[in-house]
C-alpha cells in the first residue's frame, strides 16, 4: 500500500494509457466519498469499477504502474498534484480501514522489512534515504521498541487509554491542533487508537516527496507521455475546478452603483461584511480579502473595485466614538491599491485568485474582533438569531439544528431559500421593477457556478440541498484530517458538493498551489495593511 | 542626563539615515539570518520587503551578503523592513523564474500578539493605545506562550520582540520550526489557541472536557497567579453595571446567571468594586457547583478568567510559510520606538513606555560621543539600546552553538523531517 519504488518493465502504450485513465477516474470517485468508508465500499461494488478492479487491487502490478504513471504525469501541475496527494491518501486510508487485524500486523511487518531492504540496497538518493530513515524511526517508535506488530494492532483496536507511543509532533499535526495528544519537548504521546493517522502521515509524506522528485523529471518527458498528460488534465478539469480554469467570462461587469442593489442577494457571509463596511467604513484584513474576491468573482472589474473601496474607506465611521481615526484611505492608498490589485492578479506572483468557497470560509479562523468566515459557523446563537430575525425568517428550528450538527452549508441553503420567498422589502432600495430584479440577480449569481452543473439549476438555490442531509459533521472531520497538505496545501477538496449549495455564489475551491499562494500572499500581500504593531 | 527629545514622525527622514548608519546591528542580524551558511543560499534566497517614505512598498528584496544588505538599507532608509521566507531562488530574480518553480521553502515560525484583539475585554484603552493597566496582558501572553513553545514543543531558539506600539512578536528559529509546513504551523498555532471566535462570538472560551489538557492547566496557573492584580485591581473588570453584564453573559447556566444578576443589583452592592463583585461571583459559583443538580460547566470561573486574559493570537499570521512580518530593530513610524528584543524570562521588568525612541537614541549617541570618542565601542552599546542588543546577542550566540556540531544536526533533522 506504500508506493516506495517505481516498477520496471515494458508495457504496451494502450495499457499505459488505459491504466492511468482508469485510475484517475477511480481516484476522483474516491475523493468524492469524503471520509465515509461506506461510500467507498459502495464504489467498490460498482460494476464499472469492478470491471477494472485489478488496477485498484492493492499491490498488483497494474496498481503500481497506474500509481506511478499518475505521479509522473501530474507532478508539474500543482492543482493536479494536490488532487493526487489527497485522493491517494484517502485511498490509503480506506484500504487501511478494510484490513483485518491480522492483515494489518502483517502489512506493518512487511513494510518494516521492505524499508530495511531499501536502505541496505544503498541505491537511493540522499533525500530518499532520509525519508526511509524517517519512516523507519516512526515505525520503531510505534512499536515502543519491543512490542510485536500483533500487540500494536491489538492495542490500536482496544483503545486502551494508558498505552501510547511517542512521535515528533509534526507526525500528528491534527491531533496536536485539537490537543488530543500531550506534548513534551516536541514529542507527542499518541494513544494507539490513532495508529492509522500516523501511517497515513508516512504515506502522504512519501507521496509528496515522490511527486517532488517527479517534478524534476519533467524536462525529459516522452512525447507520448505528454499527450496522455494533456488528456488526463482535461479529464480532471471536467470534474474539479482547478486553479487554471478560467473564471466565468460572459458576465456583465458589476459597477459600484449596482452593488447596493445586488447586495440584497449576497449570501449571508458576504452581506454581513458588506453591511459592516457600510457602517464602519473599514474591514479587517481578512474580511476585506474575502469581500474583494467575492466582488471580483461576481464581475466587478478592478477599476470599479478600487473606486468602491476608496469611496467606502474615505468616509468616517458612523457614530464611532473613536472617530478620531478618521477616513482610512488617506496615507494608505498605495497599500490598499496594491493589495486589491494583487488579488486581481496584477501584482506580485500575479495569481488570478478565486473567491473563497464555503469550505474555505468555514475553515477560516477569524481573529478576535473581526468578522469574516461563515456566519453559520462563526456567529454565536445570539448573533445568528439576530441575523435570522433581520430577514423575518420565522421558522428557524431546522436551520439551527443543522448548524448544531456542523452542517453549515445546508443551514445556509435553508436560510437563503426562506429569504428568497419573502416579498421584496422596500428597503432593499430596488429601483427596478420587481420582476426585473430577481432575474438580474439570478443571472449574475448563477454564472459563476461550475460550468458543468449550470444546467441542473434554475434558481441559485440548488434542488438537492434539502435531500442531501449527509453533508455531515464529517466536514469537521475532513477539515481535521487535512489530507494532502504536507506540502503547505491546506484546503480540502469539496468541489461538487459545494456546487449544489445555495451559498455557492462562492466558487469551487482551488486546489493546490494557487490556493496556497492565496493563503500565503493574501494573508499578507503587502506586509499586512492592518499592520499589527 | 540629556533631556529626552520628543519624537516627531516628520523627522524620520532625517533620523533614519543616522540610525541605519550607526545603530542598526547588521553584524548580529546577518549572523542570525545566515544560520551559519547552511545551506549557502539561505541568506541570499531570503525575501525582505521595504516600506519606504510615502508608503511605497517594494517586495522581493534579497541580498548576497551582509555588505550588500547594509548598503541597500542605508541607501533606501526604509520606514519598515519585513522579513519573509527563504525561497527556492533569489527573490530579486523571481521574475526570471517560472512562477510554479519559485516557491517559499522555509521561514521561522512566528506569532503576533496585538493588543487591539483584546479590545472587548480592556476597560482602559482601545485600538492602538496601551498603558500599564493593560500591558499585563502581554506579560501573560509571553509567559504562557514561551513556556509552551519551550516545554511542550521543545523549541529552543525563541526571539521575542516588542512591536514598537501595541504588541509583541515571537520568532521561533529552530530548524524544525523553520521547516514546518503550513499544516504544522497551523497545528502549533491552534494548539496554543484557546480564545476562539470573531466579532459575532461573544463567549470565546469553552472548556467542555471533564479533564483539562495539561497545556490548559499550566496556562491557567499562570493566569490565576496574575488575575487578581490585573483584572480586579488594574482593569476593574466588574466595576460597573455594564461590565457586570459583559461578564455574566459568559455564563451559560441560566439559573446561575440570573441569580448573579439579582445579586449584583441588590442594594449591598452600592460599592460596586470589582473586588467585592469578584468575591461574590466566586462564592456563588462554588456553591452552585457543589449542588447536586448542577449541570453547567465545571470551569465557569476559569472560562471567565481565560476570556479576559488568555493570549489572543491570530492563527493566520502563524500559518503562512510566506507571511511577511516586521523585522526586529525597525523603528515604528508612529511612535518612533525601536522594535527591541525582549528577554521572555524578564518580561515583568520590561516597560514598553521606556523603550527608547529613535530621537532619544540619537540624542544619547550625540552626547556620549562628545564625551567618549572611543571608536571601538560599538555604537549601539553607547545608548539605551545596549541591553536589548545584549538580549539579541545571547539569542544569536545560542543559535550559533547549534550549528557547530553540524553532523549532529543532520541526524536530528532526520528525525523530525518535514519535506
């Protein structure tokens, strides 16, 4: 199940292409299982998958070939890499879960022997050598030096509380983050029940390292490989929104004056920010980034954006006792301008950033005192109650219930649905006739849902939210597990799920590098304009 | 003693050149960021960013060596210098490299504690202001975080710096820390975070486990030791009705809260001091908790104390490998104060108001040079920057010891390798 060494041999071109394609398909489906083993098992009984099952059979030569082929071909595309790492890690995790105790202890013993063999063979490069030592060290620690694998597995199964092994904290970051483990001097005491997490970490690291290595081989890629790679990329892009996928084109530009009008149909995460901006005439850094990107996504050109923000920031906050702060734009114009232009891909690394999707906003950790993020997650009961009340939404129990189960996007869908059926309020400052306005909103908001799913939807509220109740608490689990991230990639992949959410006026999450840069660069595109000092 | 001159931001363009010529500790600074020259490109691939006069901002600055850095800084006289990541290529050449290939690889693990994040629990100041009544928050933050970084995570090389106005930064420079992925950084930051929630989350701490994680209990000890002095005496956090309401809003148990509300409005409360209020609060909570039918949180008082005192760090600052953070020894343009290193073990003796401004130091330098023209004494040792520079020096020396045993280091980093 660990892919340590690439296979050698001769293969027909046709098979080469077929195996890779089938695996890509399979991995896409694996990733869409989210974290549910049952969904995975369901896939394995799908006739289409069963027909090609020898490719997915763990350890078979087709499994090896297809895996390493994908590694080689997708290595240079950061979005695809991210997908690959996440999907393969998820597959590994599922495979682990399918093992019986005996099988697991045999697997561990076998892995240990393999690693020894690789090390002794001396054929590896330095970096690989360290990786091998690293993995060996972890396995050694898991055995607590003298246990047998059988005992290890038994302890994992029995969940005994006082039995644990120690590993460097970097091996189990998600357990550290939640304070599930205790730390001492950089070492985490991990209860045996988390054995799988540790094995998964080794897998991921090994894969990331392997992908890095493949990146260096890209220059010598055979022409036939390049052809296949191109085809695979297209396949991938049809299933997931990758960073290079162009943003919607045929959208009418959103001008400053229209914002107020359109704001009536903003999703709550954005309308909260917008109203805060209108009242206080400033926003915290991250909130500003979120709103800017959203406006960009719904069609606001950079010139309009600059005007809009300048206008907003130049006004004094309403009734702010600290009004001595005065208009914010003065003296910082360059910085804010740079920051906005950066988000539009006109500065710095020139990445065309996409707006945050629901998952991203829910994962966001707002600094104290700032807004931003998903209201269904980040508002406490009082604030959320107020929000619901302000839209005259009377039936709130189900919304609140969904939120209590961490099903934030579902809760939001319900909210939007209820809000939409309310008669238009006069305060929404609508100067158009009622019939015209909803169309304009609809058109704009629909336009940036992923191309492939447009036809399924006639209103910006999808059909399936209500049924899709198992957008479950596993969201936090998935967020917690954070696969595919050893190499500084944080976001989980939830593309299609989001497309069916009403609040997907947010677009699909970027995979990989661009998003990572978003995190890196926009968290500080120019030394953090709200300089904390 | 010369009179302390008042700092005027307008004079920065005149003061900075002298500061950068005579006082900025380039030698130590380079020794730090060079990390012993392993690998050789570590310093040359480091990104710096400058904010110049009139808010002109330039990124992707990099230097071949100390000399070039000195020259450039003295030439540009930046109002602010930020330190970024070590990249795969020289940042100044980034345009010649394919975007996908130019990547941030390593950077110190950093933390930023900003006083404005405590505005909802400070009664004395708000915004960019700080005073001796709220400064204890920083002391608590430094103590709690430094202990955890040292004991829990095993980080040995931690540089704490006063930000010049309203907060502190921490630079964790161990090799493991510098090699941490975004995942790893987020993990550390989240481990250290207890206060969670933005503007719309009133109650930001919930300790809902039966047993507290040792990190929490150890942090609580530190908070408890200082709570009375800070919250009751300095902040008077229960000093009036509005504040009562705020504190009580953190109590989730309805019956307890209503009982306390009644108590606070009763006549015997005319005195309205935090001292009595806090004592009453504690008494009631203890009584309530000992009742058989109490179903509320076991840690009511602890939650209140933590909400008022526990360090508030912005995870987003710590998590990015690429996040640029203000460099030590910058001058804060608004206050004129130098961003000086702080010894975390002596945090209680540190007074932010006593940190010299650039005009102070230049005055001192002038007068000292008149008296003592010993050219050998390093400039900054003639001023009140001396002590902070010593803190910095100790930090750098300690780092230097680690790369003396180079072979040993490679072995260690194999154990905790991040790729």
